[in-house]
C-alpha cells in the first residue's frame, strides 16, 4: 500500500494547528459546467466579468429582477450567457453545478446559500468570505499560462497588487515558449521519466539566465 507523503504542513494539521492558506487550488472547465449567477447589478457585473474573462465559453444562467445596462451589454457578447429576469426561487438551482450570489440583499444571499447547500452545490457569496465554498481569485494569464492568486480572503487588495507585479514581470512571449515546448514534448521518445529529464535540461536555461542576471546586479 502506498503511504501518504509526510511533510510539516500535514503534521501541523494533524496536530490541530493548521497553518497558512488551507484552500485547495483547482481550475474548473466552466464550459462543461452550469453556473447560476444571481444578481445583475454592479456586483453581478464584476462576477460575470471575472467568469467570462477566464472562461469565455462558460455556460451561465443569470437570475435577476433588475438588470443594469452594462451587465446586459456584457452578457449579449457571449452565447453561453442566458438572462432570466425574475425573482430568485430555489428551483432555479435544479440544474446548477456552481452558484454565485451577487445581490446586495443579505437575506436573499443567505437564502441562496441555504438552497445551494441543500443541493450540495458549491456557492460563492459576494463580499462574504466566511460564507463561500470557493473564491474568484486574481488571475494572471499569458496565453495558456494561468496563475491564480489567493490570500485566503484576507486581502483582495494584496492579490490585485501581486497580479500587477506578475503581469509586468512575465513577458508575453512566454506563451510562445509554452507552445514550442508542447510541440517538442510530442516529439520526444522514451518513458515518462526520460521525457521529464530532457525537458528539465532544456528549460534549465530559464533559471540560469535569471541567476546570471541576479549575480550581475550585485557587481
């Protein structure tokens, strides 16, 4: 039987002393899932924008009684977004996979959360980290490279600043490198370990160039 890997973080949790960010990072294929977004005001606009920016083909059903023009204009640009202008009912979650509550009504948000939990659905409640099953984090993207940043809900401002730093530090040409590496990987023969070794040797120049730059900066 294969034993679980041992590390300090695991031991800390076992001792009842969890440290650091306990969130499990995961990337969802929203084009294969059904997201239900409740609310089409400014908060809903922010949530929908975050979803579509990362997953343009996401399947999103929007439930809202009031819809601001900017929200309607954004939704019109994407085929996967369907707006239903009505008050929320718990039956609106029957075909949902993921739920996002983006209303300015705390009582309604709480009702949405309860309805989602009864159906064992993951739910995000806008501006209420303690009530969320997941967060919509700050994202850095360079083509196929995507980096998600989380502060465990402690400081969205810090996450946004780190996003700015990484966006500036990572060159756009990095995506070209990824495409070339993907093609190279397909041409390699041998077992998995051999392929990894070859790719490590090829990409070591990325680290060595950085190290040389740091050494020169100290001259």
